[in-house]
């Protein structure tokens, strides 16, 4: 029986994780969970999974959550201390890090320091502070399992191989909803258009990141840290069918890929049950039903965010943190209708241009760079005409 703490249980990854837990009550038990603002769903989850600890992001939501959970034997906490308490709960052996954005940084760091194994969905932690996180993972002797489908695919394709034999890591990308739209029409797309992802059902922020291809940029940085690979050995192939989830090319010319129906329950389950595999209910893959699997190079002019991510990692330690922060602010502004779609990349680029990269020696320094990026990006958004 593996005891789990799920950070971000009300999100897309959190809900899929709970489906796996429900399917395997003999294997997994939830001992702690956290949520942002969806108190109704969270209270239903608490009722169903009976964790010992449940924490909400805002202290102000604690009284309402207590009301919704009255009569239940659960410790209700709030604020960052509450999230940390859930991330470090004594009984938890593994923490599923599924909070979205840089907000996941501090609880995930606390979980590592408490020597919990990590199933990592929250890619922003590695994007902003990969060098510090990977050092902590080694120092505290914890295991880090990727949940992101591409990284799970790479992880599955390198098991049993020597890292020195890897030639390239090839991340696949669906290309998002605007893959075939002429670049000059991107200025007119709506929030609903951008949220209409062709293959994956995900949270709003990552869905917009997929439409701008910033998601793939974040994933290049995530792969850089997870697999200790220089970014010039990490390539991106557009693969609109999302059947090959990523590949590893070896120095002898052999390529190993992982395939499957696109459903996050598969990589989540593998992170939870590694090295064993468990039933997920994911639809079996029948390649004969596809008329073809296609691949092409990304268009960096049409999707500048991907190039910005490569530039950020080359610029120095604080730049990816600033880029990520600016992206979070720009995506929020787009979702609120304050800026247009193409302006997301413009906000990120302008914020990066205003930043002098420097080293980051601690999580506190990462949070300062994150704060600077947010403030700068907010000012830039305000000055934009939409
Ligand atoms: P989501 O928006 O659906 O859910 C996010 C969760 O985090 C929710 O439980 C929310 O309440 C909580 N949360 C949000 N802001 C918070 C804050 N400030 N403090 C505490 N909790 C907060 O997001 P998602 O799509 O599930 O993605 C979660 C993470 O997993 C992201 O980092 C994303 O990039 C990554 N990821 C998601 C998918 C996917 O299919 N959804 C795939 C790969 C990677
Ligand atoms: Mg992914």
C-alpha cells in the first residue's frame, strides 16, 4: 500500500490521479491533499478519500471548507503552511506535485526535504529552479518520477540504457489548435479557440501554453534537468496525432519511442506504481485505425515562445524563472481578455529583454526572480493596447 499526498487534487492531473487511486484501493491510499479555490469539489474529494490532512491555498477559505467538511475526521489547514504540512505529512511516501505554476515550488521543495518520493507534474518547478531541485533530489535521496507525458515517454525509453549512449532526446508536440492556421490570423483568435486543444484535456494554463507552444519550451527545460541533457541535444518534433509521446535516439542510430492513446492516466499511473504497471482503463492503441503518423519541424517564427525558452536557458539561471513568471502573467491576462494571443509571446520577450540574468543560489532567490518577472510583466501588460 503506497500512501500519497496529492498537491492540487482538484485540477486536471489531480482528478486523474484520484481515478487511478479509486481503481486500485489495494495499492494506493490518499493521506493528504491540497486545493486552490474549488472548495465544493475539494470537500467532495475529502469525503470520498478521507485524507488525514486537507489544505487550501488561502487561509481565508478555511472556515468555509470546515463548514463543508463538518462531521468528517480531517485536519483542515490553509495558506502556505497548510500546503507544506500536506506535502510533508508523516504517513505520505509519495507526493504528487500537481499544483499549476510557480506556486508549486515551495510545497514541492518541502516534500523533497521531508524525503518523500515525487511524482512530478508541476513542470514549472524544474523550469524555474531545476539546478536546485535536482541537487536536492540527490542530497535527500528521493526518487523523482515524471508525470508529464513526454518525460514519462523519455523515462520509459531510457530505462536500462547508459546516459552516455544517448544522442538526442526528441520531444513530440501536438502543435496545438493553431498548427495549421496562417500566422497572420493568430491576432484574431479568441480565448475559446485557444482553449480548444485537439488531443489533450488539461487545465486552462497548460492548454494556453500548448497553443503558444510555450508548453514545449517549458518541457525542453524540464527535460534538460530531469535527464541531465544539454538543450542542444533536446529536439522538438511536431506530431499532430500525439501517439508517439516522445523518443530517445541513441548513438548507434537506434530510436526508442513510447506510444499510446493520449491520456494522462497512463503516465500518472506509471509514476505512482513504478517499476510495476497497473490497469488504467486507457483505450488500447490500434495503429491500423490511423491513416498515418506525421512529423514536422516547429515554426519558430509563428510560435516564438519555443525559441524564447531555448534562449532563456542559455542566458543564465534567473532567466528561465523570469520567463516562466512573465508567461504566467501573460496567460492570465489573455484568459481575462486584457491582451491578445500574439501578445503573450511579446510580454514574455519584453520581460526577458528587461532582465539581466544572474545566478540563483536558493529557492528564496528563485522566488525573488519570479516576483521581479511577475511585476515587470504586469507593467508591460498594462501598457499594451488590445
Ligand atoms: P489545473 O489548473 O487543472 O489544476 C491545478 C491545481 O493546482 C488545482 O488543484 C488548483 O486548485 C491548484 N492550484 C492552483 N493555483 C494554486 C495556488 N496558487 N496554490 C495552491 N494550489 C493551487 O492544472 P493541471 O492541468 O492539472 O496542471 C497541473 C500541473 O501539471 C501544471 O504544472 C501542468 O503544467 C502540469 N501538467 C499537466 C498536464 C495535464 O494534462 N493537465 C500534463 C502535463 C503536465
Ligand atoms: Mg507534456
